[in-house]
C-alpha cells in the first residue's frame, strides 16, 4: 500500500455485523426456539416497525424487492397490452417485473444531474405508447442511488392520464422528500432488503408500502399464493413471496442502528462534497427538499477508466452502476423507447462510477482527502 490510510471497503457489511453480532445471535436463536420460520411473529413485528419508521399506512414484507414490484403490478391488474414506463438507467428488476407479467416496459430517459426519471421524457412516452396501440397503465419512478425521484412531477402527469405511480425505493429506504419518508409517496412504494442496500438483511427480502386498503388486501393475498379467507382457499393466481422469519428477526436488530447509519452515510457524502468540490469529477446533485439514503455516491467523469485505475492503485475500490442502460440490454432491446431519445441514460452509463459508501468508514474526512489527493495526481489539467 501507499502512504494512504488503511484500505476502505466499497461496502463493509462485516463492520456492522461485528457491532451488533450478540443481538443478531440472540434474535436468530429466538426464531430457532419458537420454530415459526414462515410468517412468524417477527414478520408482523417488523412490518409494524416499518409503518412506524416510514409513516406509511400499510407495510407488507415479501421475498425480495423484485417481487415487491411484481406484487403491486399484479394487484393493479397490469398485463398484456399495458405500457409500464420505466427509466432505462436503473437496475434490471425495474423492467423485469412488468415484462414478466406480459406488459410492455416502455423506456424513458433520466435527468443527467439527479439520475432519476425525467418527467418530460415520461410525458412524451405516454403519447408514443398510444401510437403503438398500448394502454399507458403505470410508471415506475426509481429513487436511484438513494435520492427520491420527482414523484410530484411524475404524479401530476400520470394521474391526469389515469396512470398509476409506483415508486421503486429499493435503493432509497431511509430517504425523504419534502418531509415525506420513502414509503409514503406515489400510489405504492417498494423496497429491497438485499444485503448491500441501506437497510439489508442476510439474504433476500423486500417490502411494499401503500395507503390503499384495497391494495393492501390484494397484495397480502397475492404474496400468499392468492389466498382467500382460509389457507386452502385460493381465490386468485398469486406468488410464494414471504419474508423469512429469520430475516425479519435480523432486520429488527438492524433497524435499531439504522438511524445512526443513515447519519454516517450522510456525513460521508458531506465529506466527499467538501473535499472533492475542486476536483475534475462531477459530484451528485441532491434536489432541494430531498434527503438521500446514499445507497451509492455516484460521480461522473469523461476519464472514468483512468480515474478508477488511479484510485485502485491507492487502495480505493470503485464500481460502475450501471455500465449499460436497459434499452441496450439483450433481453430488453426489443421493447419500445421514447421517441425523444435516451441520450442521458446512454451518456451516464459511459461516465458514472461510484465511490465507497457505507456507515463504517473510520475517518470520512481523511478518506475523502485521500481520494482528492489521488484525483489531483491523475488530473489531466
Ligand atoms: C432499483 C432497484 N429495483 C429493484 C431491485 C430489486 O431488488 P431485489 O434484489 O431485492 O430483488 C433492486 C436491487 O437490487 C434495485 O436496485
């Protein structure tokens, strides 16, 4: 290693586990003792805590963040002939959920500064979809890298056209916009508890948030094989999509340290903003009124390969989210794209990379200074 500080992990799950290991061991032991591995008491308890944390009226856990999207779309009756508008610059699950249901993911561009869905591009895509004979049915606004999307802007356009708004908050749990926590925006919100997410379990997990009583009932039925009033009464086609009791028990313990972790993520983001302000890389923009959960700290530079290489040389790991927009992916390139173009998504996939982001960086300021120094040494200017 060089004169720089001890190597920082890109995401450090081990540091968090070390901090709360005794509580986790006890929580898992309690589940082993009572033996209710499926829909046990911890699942209900955690759902109550999710409601309390977010302020959402209903919170239903499920097997993962992809199923969470699918559950909502199924409850809304989305299928063949329906256009579901999705940003092209996102994780594949956002488009996978509507595609799996036989609906058409319709690709929309994102804003180049926030990385989130562009309301103007969405507006154009609605017109385009009708010309293709599709019914504009739903839009999935992704809170990319932790920052809430412009849900108000999207909702205004969507509701005027009878389109439902689903917020994909897989990366933004813990964030907020204009005082509303993620979970309280759109017609429904989903999240993921994949281990690397801001609130992650030790396996797969997800949740749906809604204020609609009707959607809550439907989603509860769908996640339990389309269950009716009795266990072996199947009133609709559903899924097997439940959060394991052991994962709920783990999440209950992790939620206790989550507020501190969110603060530490925010402090690291501030340290990056302060120390990298004069560098050649372009820093992420957080819109006024938004609080990001900082799932990732994603920067832009036309010299991405060189910069990532220089950081690697001084022990700083980086990663690219996402190297290819969805409309160019083999499995998705046959789906329609907004007629005004998807240039921001294409440009971003060639220029973005993410710096280490987790709550357990030992000295955020020193770490950010080390990165600034390495960047100065590679600067072409
Ligand atoms: C934006 C987005 N949507 C959906 C998902 C799907 O979540 P999961 O991996 O829990 O299925 C992810 C996570 O990987 C994601 O980042």
